[in-house]
C-alpha cells in the first residue's frame, strides 16, 4: 500500500497548468513590477535580476519608502521595569561623586574628597541588587564577568560596576587607615572608571533597535554624563553641608556651580536632541514618559531660578535647588526608559528606521 501522490494538475515532475481565478486580479499585499522586492539583497547589482544605475536607484528609493499600511507588531518593547532607571540614577550619582572627589583632591580640599568618596560608595551599594533584580538570578550577573567583550556595553558596564566598587571601597579603606597617597591614587582610578560607568547606560540605550534610542545615540552618552555630574555634585554638596561645611567655603561654592552648569547642559542637550528627532520625539511627550520629561525639565528650570535668587532669599533655597536636581535626574532616567517603550510600539517608526539610511 502506498500513498497516492498523483498531482492534481499537470504531469509529475513538470510544471502545472495555471490560470487566474479571476482575470485582472492582483496578488494581495504585493506591488506591481516587483516593487516590494527591489530592496532585497537577492536583487542586487551582482545578480541577473537587476542591472544598471537606474535599477540601483529604484531599489534604493524603494528601500526608503515606508508602506502605507504597516502590519505590526514590528518589535517587542523593552521589558525593563522600575529597577533599571533607578539603577541608572544611583550609578550616575556614584560616578558624579567620584568626579567630585578627584576635583577636591586636585584642589587641595582632602577632607571634602574623603566625604565624596564615601558618597560614591554609598550610592553604588544599591546598584548590584537592582541589576540582579532586573536580571532575575544572581548567576546571570556573574556570567557576564566570565569574559570581556569590549563591543558589548552591557558586558563592559558590568565590569565597570565591579571595578568601580572595588576601587572605591579600597579608596575609602585607605582614607580610614590614614593612607592619603594611596587613597588619592585609588580615588583617581575610581573617577576614571566612573567616566565609563556614568555614560555607558546612555550608550547601551543607543545601540538598541528602539527608534527613539537609536536616533538619539549621539546625544544619550553626553546627556547621561551631564546628569551624573549634576546629581553627584548635588548629593555631595548636601552631604557636605550636613557634615558642617561652612557657608562661603570654596568647595561648597564650586559644587553649586558644577551642579547648576551640568544640569543646564543636560537641559540644553535634551532640548536640542528632541527638536532634531522631529516626529520621532513625540514618544517623549506622550503618556507617562511625557509627564516625567516635562516634570524633569520644570524641576531643572526651578532649580536654576532658585540658584539665581539665593542672594536675595538666602542660602536655604540652594539646598532646595540641589534636591530638585536630584529629583529631576531620576525623572529624566524614568522618562527615557518609558519613552523607549512607547517608541518600540510605533510600528511605522520602526519600519522607517529599518529602511532609511
């Protein structure tokens, strides 16, 4: 007994007869003249399907065209929850505090440098638990340290987090043991690693396929570094004031200038990037991301205004400005993550990003 494999039309091994079910009918979802296939590598200039400069131009124009109807979903949105932006924020404060410690050492204020190093380590402590909570299992974090992949921001970020914690803890221990030269050297190394720790989170967003993040890749790194510097300076300033640093001290004045300048730079970079994004920047204005982004901007503006009015109102408003900078930095982190989720659900923008150069 064998199965009957006689073809319904034509002869076995040969082409079957074919006719349209209705004369003049077109194939659904297909363009005439192979218009939906001109972008494919199968029809490149090294094949017999297309040749000549005009055919290359037609393929390029077809590749840049976005269909009128995009059948989605094109990609899955990020699954990051509240742990990730909070991890970004704490890591930024730690990196910014390491910058403050190095600057204080170079300026000769070693007492403030000791405090700033402690702030850096304290801000870093929540980062590993938050990252492990997002990964799901501690073993996943340990597996990222099994090898070094310079082209992977996530892998290098895990190494930066580990090295920063080790160097920062060693610097604090050297301070406690009154080993000033060693503490300063370790503090400088911590700040060097902190430069990567404060920026890699923005780079990590920029190398993804999410349209908003990918189109902002040139700005996300500087934006995150500016926020890290501002929040680190604000945190160190508040801690130093609470520890008794007198009003009018040069370090206190310098930290106020740094936090204000860095937060102002972040606001300018965010505004310029938002305008250059065009319609793609709508994700930063809708829903929860829009509320967070607008709240962060107004927090920065209010902090800048209070900073200018401190001479008339009193030094207390400067403390409020520092607190506003810290809150705005956190809101910026949450806004960018939430806006990425909105952008990933916009099928038309995802299709446009994959077709246009």
